[in-house]
């Protein structure tokens, strides 16, 4: 069930545009609107659930396979040195949008802090793509 005040529910409904990379019956994978690295993407369930504890098992089972499909394309196009795959549950853990989502953060040598501490807040690399950069990247990373 959608939440009228949720930005991700509005994206799922098509009310807010996104740079979609993949979609199936359970999830959408899109480029993050505020990426910390080139290719930073989010896997969001179509059904509103605040966090992992609220997510139906059927949807939980769809999240990682969707992430993997996008990562396989990233491997060919972006050739990152690694990935940070993470998500936060509730405000105390750093969750900012109260709709479950999984971050896929490609990692590159010399760009940002390594490991989970710096995955979403790199201190050495400021990635600030333009709208055109995101459009081009989304077209390259789209899963067929």
C-alpha cells in the first residue's frame, strides 16, 4: 500500500521522475538523486514498507537479485574496484527516507573513504553529476 507522503511511493506511482535502471513486479532500481559515487543506485520496493522488518518476504527475496542484475551491468560499464551494499533501518541507524531501500555504491580507487563508514559520506571525493550526466549514465546502465 502506497504512502501519499512518501517520495519513493511517488516515484513508484510515476508522479516523480527517476533514472530507472531496472524494474520487475516487486522493485525498481534507480540512480540515487544525490549520489556519492558514479553509479550510486537504490533498490526500492514498489510496496511501501518503512524498513526491512516491515517488508514482506516475497519482496525481500526480490531485492538482492535486482541489485545483482544492475551490478553485473556496472561491472561492464563502470569497472569499479568494489561495491558497498548497505541499508539503514530507522532514524537511529541513519535512515533518511522512511521507505525501505538498499544502496548500491560502486567504489573506485582514490575516490572517497573505504568501507562502511565512508560508504555514504566520502570525505575525499565530491561527485556532483549534472542532469545530463545522470541521463547518459542511466541509459548506459539500463538492464535489458
